C-alpha cells in the first residue's frame, strides 16, 4: 500500500508517510490515523468545517486558503507553489511538478531534497 | 441558584480556560497535546455558560483558538508553545499612559487625551524544523474625552477612541538552516530585518491603523508571520506525525 500522503505542519510542511489504509476522494492515500469516519483525508474533512476552529482538523482545512491569501498579499507565486507542489507532491505519481514558472534557483544544495525535479 | 451550577461547571474547565474566564488572561507554556485539551475545554464553553459576565473574552474564539490550532500543526509532541494573552482590553487602568489637555474652542470646554498601550498577545513556539517563532500583537489606543456645553446649557461628555496595532513576527532559525531572499519584496507596510549569524534571525513588523477587526485579526497575524517563512524553502520530505 502507498504511504499516507497527508501533508502535516502549517508553516513547516511535512509528510505523514505511515502505511495507508484507504484513498480519499481527492486521490490522496490516507493512513488509519488520518482517515475520518467518512473515508476522507483531514483536508477534505476539514473543508466541511471551515468556519469552526474548534473542529480538530480546522488548521489543515484552513491551510490552503491561508497559502492562497498570503501569496496574494505578498504577490509571491513561489510561496504558494511551494505549498501546492508539496501538498500534491507524493500522490501526483512523481512525474514532475508544476512549479508555476519558478526557475528552481535556491533549491540547489538542499541535501536530500527529493521533491523537486531538476 | 443557577449561577452556582454554572460556577461549578466553570471549575471543571481546564485551568487555562478558567483563567480566561476569571482573569481574562493566560500565561503558560504547554506541549501541543495540552493545548488541544485547552481548546477542547473552550469548545464546551458556549453550551455550558450562558451568563454574559462569564463569557469568553473577545478574541478567544476568533484569534486565540485558531492560532493555537495553527501552531500545534508545527510543534512536535515533546516541544512547547508559550502563550501570554491579556484579553482584558485596553481600558484597564494600568494600560493607560499620562493624560494631557488639548486646546479647545467653544462650545467645547475641555478635551483630555491619553494613550493606552495594550500588548495583548505574545507567543513563542519551538517548531519541528528547529526554528523558533515569536509573535507579538500590541494595540495602542488614543482616547479623547470631550466635554462640551450645548446652546441650552447642557453639559455633554463623550469619549472617542482610535486604535492602531503593531504585529511582530520573529523567527530564529536553526544553525546552518538555508536562507534565500524571496522572489518578491514584502508589502511596503511590512518592515523586514534579517540578522545573519550562527542562527539567522528574520523579523517582520507591521503597523496597522486602524487596528483590524476581530474577524480579520487572525489573517493579519498569519500574514506577518508569513514573511520569515518565505526565506526558507520547504525542507526535504520528512516523516512527521
Ligand atoms: Zn497519515
Ligand atoms: Zn482528500
């Protein structure tokens, strides 16, 4: 089974990586810890509870909107693409990433950075 | 006596939650699991406590809870998030500075002006990548108490207030952590300082006038916190819970 592709963290992004038990409707393999009772990943589950920060998955549902808003405010498409490629990375099949015109500078020398094609 | 039952219910809340009800302040450093317990306790407040006097202070649900949720995402189970929140508002006496009289013309009799400084939020979080994030939010409120006499000789008093806000975000990187200048400059309203060293420190400050509404507050805090993270590309794939 594929590893769980749930993105963890908020500013500091990470990947769960536990063995998955199902696949969410968004295509993401999800582990037993991250699947909700309806078989959804935390992001899809929290999208249904956007407005309620008391919902345990709220931050994960809010995260994509935060990256959209902040990249708009900073006029920084790279900032959003960092998140977006990270978030879509593992279950895209690894056949390249859409970095939105980003030229790749700055990733050089990142040791063990296996998520960007060069 | 219904309020006794309510008081008993409040006494069963998490101690940090109780502090927010009784003192309208919190100053504590806890690991993420314990903050989850605080938030779970706060979630029960509205259904348990109907008495207006004991409602949660402003900014608890709109700012504090979502900010805790965000930080818990980035802090490892064994590390800690420190939060000092003073949600009593700017009107408590110890936040007021000295007052002075402004020159006036009729029908105004007097204008007394003073400023209150309200540093209502300070946060320190040790993040998974080894960096440390510190946030502060401070309101500065100008008060003008106006006394005038209307044409019929009636004395009238009114106090006007105007708030500006300063938000700072400071991230102290791990030794040797990669730094790259972002492709786009920050908005002009944001001042950024990068202090290279064994541990690079990136700080961002903004001053907002008028201070944001409670509804927009979280977005502004996160917007300022964004800048120090734009300087570090995402780390390689890591296994994190
Ligand atoms: Zn998982
Ligand atoms: Zn999903």
